[in-house]
C-alpha cells in the first residue's frame, strides 16, 4: 500500500471513475476534479503528490492549470489528451509537465509512468544541493534558482533544468533527443522543436552575461554549454 495522493483532473466522469477505481485498488489516495477551477482548488486544499491533468477541460483548460501550478509548485504533472497532437505535446512540455500520455491509454502503462515520474521527483527532492557556477552565472537545481551577476532571475522550471544539465556537462554536445530524454525524463515521440524553443529563450536571458562561456549550437548535431580558457 502507499500513502501517495493523486489528483485526477478530467471532465469525463467515466474516465475519472475508471482511474479512481484502478488507482485506489493500487493503494493511492485519489481526489477527482472535473474542471480547471476545481482542479486548482483541489491542488491547494488536497496537496497531491502528483497530478493527472487533462488538457481539454471547462472553466480553465489543462494548459492554464499547469501554468498556474508551476508558478507555485514543482509537484509532478502528467498531462493527458485525446488529441495526440504534436502541438499539445510541445506546449505541455514547455509549460513544465513531467510526462505526457494520449487517450486511450493502458492503465498499467499509466501506472508505470506515474511511478517513474515520482521516482525522479523523489530523487531530485532528496538530493543535496549542487550549484553549478561559472563567471557571472550560478545555477541551483535543488532550489530552482538562477543568478546572473549575483541577481536572481525568473526562469521557468524546464529552462532551468535544461541549462543546469548542459552547464553541469560543459563542452559535451547533446542531440535534441538526448536532451528530451535527460531533461524531460521520458522517451518523447514527435517534434523535438521544444528544445530549440527553450534554448532560444535561454539565450535571450544569457545574452551579454559573460564571454567565458556560451550556449552553443553545433549544427547538425545539437547543443552544448561551451566554456573558453
């Protein structure tokens, strides 16, 4: 049995009932919300360990709910959609979702994904705080904090995770697919342009900060955090 609290946000009562019964049988404590406003309210009052968040919901859709949760919390979010469109996948990842599943899904597979995401989150939460530092930049993965020239900078979670990963493996080139796997933590099928979007936004923040390092594109391969002597 487990004490893990699961919040299911979906406007389809049949799917909610199916998932509730399955995960309660797995030992989870389950709370269900049927629209975006109810989901946010439940997130605050129930304080779940993980959220299953449908994209298409009334009141507020899953994108907006994910965005608002990420403003206050790094709790794991798995986004769910019936559409399976690449746009939805990319946007969900950009908003800070930890994984993505498409209806119809197998409950055993969904359960495995939940456990994998929770393992990663627990490992990250329990890790000692390691700070990556170079001239005029300091990145804390544990505190989700970026400092440029000693000043904290607002940055979305996935941008920080991507920057931290590249900076902590400086001068090593990673392909887009490798970065999706290493930073987003699951095998991603579809358009890898989400990495390009994140790199573009990071470059805007990092422009002119130092001439001792750079976020470099290796054409035809991928990206690296390059340092100079």
